[in-house]
C-alpha cells in the first residue's frame, strides 16, 4: 500500500483529476446501462431508490469529511512545527552568543547553515530530499561536536544546562518535522474512499434518468473528483501544491543576518 502513496505523490494533479473524473463517468455509465437492462416493474420502487441514493451520498459525505479531516490535521501539525522549530533555532542561536570565542562564531555559523538546510529541505522536490537529509544529519553531528567542544569551559556555570537544552530541543523538533512529513492518511483509507466514490457514481447513474439529470450528475462528479484531488494534494507534503508555509523559518534566517556575533559586541546606538 505504500506504493499507492508513492504513486499518488508523483502523479500530476490535472492528470489525476482527469483520470478520476473519467473513472466516475464510466461508473455512472455502467450504472445507467444496468438500469436500462433491468425490467421495470411498478413505480413503487422509485421512492426506495431515491432513499438509497440519499443514504449513499450521505455516507459519501461522511467519508469525505473524515478523510479530509485526517489530511488537514497532519497539515496543521506540520505548520505548527515550522513555528516551533524557528523558535527553537532562534533560542539556540541567541544562547550561543554567550559562549566565548572561537566557540561562539563556530556555533553561530553552524546554526545558520542548519537553518538554510532546513528551509531547503522543506521546499525541495522529492528527488532532492535524500541528499538534503544526509546534509542535515551531517550538520547535526557537527553541531553536537561543537557543543562538546564548548562545554568544558562552562561546565560549572548554570548556563551550561540551558544551553545544552536549547540545542537538544532544536534537534528534537527537527526530527519531529521529518517524521511529520512522512505521516500521511493511511493508504487503506484512500483506497476505500476511491472504491466507494466509484460505487456511488454507479448508484447515481442507476437511479437518475434523463439527459438533464445525467448532466447534473456529471457536474457533481466533476466537483467530487476535484475535492478528491485536493485531499490527495494536502496528503503529500513533499510534492503537493498545498504545503506548510516557511515564513517563520525564512524570517528567522533574515534576522540571523543582523544577529551576527560581532553585532552583539557593538556599542548600543544612541
């Protein structure tokens, strides 16, 4: 089922919408064909068919809402983690300014590079993710080596604990963001949803009759396929058009340019 998610992550959104729409039209046509091939009895069954159609569409709305809620919840988690990581990196950077040279400059440069890598990782295409993750892991190793090198002079200082905690928090949130970008709606939920949508389209074709009703049903299926594509897009954070904004991280990076170590040693402006 992971291959299903990989395929959906790589699929073009317009082509995906067109494919879903055509499959729904085909299912609707099959339902209409079954209707034509059925021998009609009295008209008492018409009311029952409309009740069944209402129940099918009501359950479809419930499934769509449930799946969309799962996708949006994961998107919201990723969005909140962006702000948390920006705050964690900013805190670590400011606390690093309390170190003595050359540890202060070394750690400051590493944190700037780390921020650049995190921004690039969040906006990179899927084929670039692997290389950026390796660069990210290498930077984490360098940062921790810098922490070990700067720790002995401040070992007895209470500042040492809050300094190490800031670095640990930054690394932990970075790992949480990586995991959050891998968490998606379970493939089984998407498969059941797609199968049910096609079944609902067949029921619509079976129940609705006449050219006007068929046109209205086709319009409804077009909107439905568009909504399904939106769910798929929100559910693929590494390749979708709907991604969590990197505003907090980009703002932090711009601020870092004014937070250079030398700037903290400069006399206050009158």
